[in-house]
């Protein structure tokens, strides 16, 4: 491994909406730097960074992957990230490990949903932004139109630094506005180009674009501003330094053009990244939680963040680590300050997709991989045991959809939880639980495709084949009215008898208050030592409501009288009496079924507003509000969970994949009467309640 000083490192994440061509750009970049000997193609399934079987089959990136390249004396760490809505969280996490996000935009589609989402995330973390308009050789490609839409959505800091020569099949070169040079591409995919005079037809546009660029550079520096307005120009050195400073301050969002599949313009993009994207020591590392001041200094205290975990079938668990301060050494013990556990680092290695290369010491600012850490997971901080530096945690998106899964073979029941735990190490957005009410194993993810891929991975990697079905809805039962009942439990069949006698009142409580037991006994009609058994009887009985066998919530039971027998009364007798009294009281207090209601936000282009609003209303949804977000609209609604289980494919169908949604639990509310009858009938069919208990 080459010894790379921190100032010669560039950490770059290629981010953007799905199918904008991020992986193709990375493939061309690796090919142009001779890191690989062929130009990988997504359609042929031979790219370096899309190596998972599902990625190859579906022709989309599903997870972030790491690669690296050398240009002159500079090492570029490259993170190729997914843009599909279900996996874009991985791209947002990858931004924690880099200084620069190359935000790829399709020359056909322009700004899309994830373009805005990722740009917003880069703004919150103050990352440098480089826009690349890709697919310039495609039909209907329009650089000017995309440039205008970028400026409209993201503001007047969006400035072109290149102009394409031709578009569509005629895309044959670029004009570099910074160096005032034009390049003509070769006729093959080698990525070569030759310098040519700036075409006459573009000279006026180049002049106007250059003036706009120099004004933006000058605005970022008072001295440059004075000189520019005095002389009307800047030296090449002033332009170069001024542009680099403006990118770092996010006062310029440069726009470049390329066509990655044909390897046109990728070399110029590479040169731009090396020349103008910030090095790690241009950025302040994240603030340590214990107040330790960090710098991107190889001699500083060691501090690193595990930003991704990969499960490798040969190596085992592989952790991707960004070193923010100090020097990372192999064959050394380090302290996981998140878990407060010591870890031995055996060896460090570089990743070129899935290919591993041994690395020696790694300096501040670099990215490296480590295998087989025992306690360490994604989001954990590594430090020395003395410093115990803890970096800010990574926040992961909440799951939006859940499915129940069960193994097809009974013998796999013991393997499925272990396999899911390993998958969850790779994917912290995935959640698993055994529903105590429905007894189902439920996995929750960021969309139906997300959960389907988990099921595929269980079969492919762990040999566990599962069936996937919508989960049973976690209904609840409650009461709407009041009741007052008396129940005597008396049993005499030889030997000691059983006697318990209680009088209770039941009434509803506000939603979300669960259950309250009140002891209002006066005198000694029931000895106080039996009261805990009476309460226990009610606590156990409330797990199975009288309508459909669902847990009962939001009610108060008051024990106010009863009687006992000196010999036959016991804890068991009073527990049985209170349990039976509870069922009687519930039947008399207008029982009803509650359903979980979700808070839903749907992000869609304006033209789909009417259809989506109608669809949500048809799902018993209530529209809570609408707002504009860039070119898209956000519909906020309250919708029963049972109605949302098939919403994702419907949304994809209506919007052609241009819509996305998020939902989280909001509250419980009454199920309409006609639907309660169906739920009760299903409960009878499943044996949760007996028919006479309806």
C-alpha cells in the first residue's frame, strides 16, 4: 500500500436518485485510473461496486460499497451508494465518512425525489457538493434544462463549470470554463480526449458562464471581490484557490457533464475532484462527545467511526471504518467507546468492491476495512482506552412496513433468528420481533422490496427458505361504557373447597392510558392479602378480550366489595372470581375493537396529487395537510395500518416509481362496526374466541 499523507486524500460518495448512473461513473473512473483492466457495465453485471447477486440481477445498487483509485499522488476513496428509496438511508450514512458528495443527476430526468433528499442531508452535514449531469448521450438529454432545474430547486449557488459540446448521440466533447479549454472525446470507450479550440457557436455562452462563475468565486473572498471588480478578471491561481474555498464553504455547487456508459467526460470529472474537492484536513472532524478536540492529524489521538458492516461469506463480518484522527495500526488493541469493550485489530485492508488488499498503517482521513470485530457494530466509535473518544452516533431511518415470515421447513426455525441477527448487523434499519400477541416473527423494513431482499438473502446466504405474508394487525379491545358486576366463584367437590366473591366496576379511560386497578374496599369483607390475586386475575384476563381475543386497554377496574370464606377462600379462588368478573363487566360495558392508525407522508410530483389523495381516502385515510417541497408535494394523512399493507406497489404503479412514502405509528382508534364483524368472524375461525363469545 502506498503511504498517502492526509492532504493527498479525497473521500467522495457518489450519491443520487436510482438509475442516475452512479455505478457506471465509478466503473469508468476505476478504469481510467487503471485500477481495473476493463470498463464494467451494469447491464453486463461486471461492475466492481455492484457485486451482490441481487444487485447484478436487479441492476440496481442495494448497498454502499467501497473502492479506491490513485491519480498522480492523490488517493481517492470512493463510496458507490444506492439511490432506490428503500436503501437511500445507506447513502445518507455514507456521507458521514466523506467530505464530498458527487450528486449525480440524469440528463433525461433532472431533479428527482432522492436528489432533493440527499442534497438536504448534505446541507445539514455541510458536505461539499459536486453536481454531475450524466447520460448526456441519451435521447432527450438536455443539459441546459437540467442546469436550470438545479438552480431553481437548489438556489443560485448552482454554477456550471463545464458546457457540453453536442447532446444526445452528438455529445462529443466538453468546454472547461475554468481553464477555458475545449476537449473532444475519442470514438471509443477508453476515456481519452484531445484539446481543441472552443467552438465558435459556444463562445458567447462560455463567456457568460465564465462571468457568472468568476462572480461567484469573487463573492466568496473579499480580496478577490475587490480585484475582480477593479480588473474584471482573476489569475488562474486565484480562480483555482477561490473555487476550492467556495466549494468548501458551499458557496458554489459546480455542475459538470458526462456520459459514463460511453466513458465520456469521466476523466474531466476525475481531474476536477482531485483539483478542487477538499482533503480531510480541510474539514473539522466531528466533535467528540467527551470534549476532546480532534484534527485530521496522524499524530493526534486516535478516533474512528464504523460507518458500515458487511457480512462476507469467506471473511465473516467486515467493518468499514473512517479514521478521523491519529494513526490506525494493525495487530493492536483498540477501545470501542460506544460499547465500552476492547477489540483486537488483527489486520487492516483496502476494499476494491469485494476484493481485499492488505494495508499497513492508515493515517487520519483515510478509510479502511477490518474483519471479525466481536463487539463492534455500525455506528460505534473506536479510540484508545485512555482517551475513550466517542463520536456522534449515526441516526438510522425508522422502518415503514412490516411483514410476517416463517420458515418453510420446521427444522429451520432454530436457524432463522441467528441468520436475521447477522443480516441486521449489515442493515441497522431492519427490525425483528416476535409479536407476543400474534406469535408471528415480524420483520420491518423500508419498503416491500427491502423485506423481499431479506427473504432472498436468508435463502441464498443461510439456506433458510421462508414464506412472507402481511402481518396480522395488532388490534386492541376496550370499553366505551360503564358496568357494575358481581361474581362469586364457588367450588366444592370433596376436601377443601374454593370460594371467592368480588364486586367490581369498569369504566373507560382516555386512549393511551392502558389500565388502572383501584382498590376501594372498606372493612374486611375481603382480607387485604387476597387483593394482589384479584388484581392478577384481571391483569391476566385483559390479555384476551371478549370480542376477538385481543388485549384490552384504556380501562379502569374498581374493586369495591365482596366476601370470603374462612376456610375455602384462597388466592386461586379470588383470581378466578376476578377473571370471570372482568369478562362479565367488559361484555356489559359496550366493548369495541381498536386498530392502529399510522401517520403517513407521501412525497409525489404535483400531477399525481389528485389520484393519491383519492387513493388514501379510499383506504379510510384522513388528509391532514399538504405542503410543497421543491418540485414535489407532500401529502400528510392519517390511515389505518390495515389499509396500508399494499400501498407501496400501488404508489409505484400510480407514479411510475417517482413517489415515496414514510409512515409511523400514531394512535389507536375505533374500527367501524361493519369491519368489526369481519375481525370477530376471523377470530372465531382461528379459534381465538368461541362463537358464543361474539
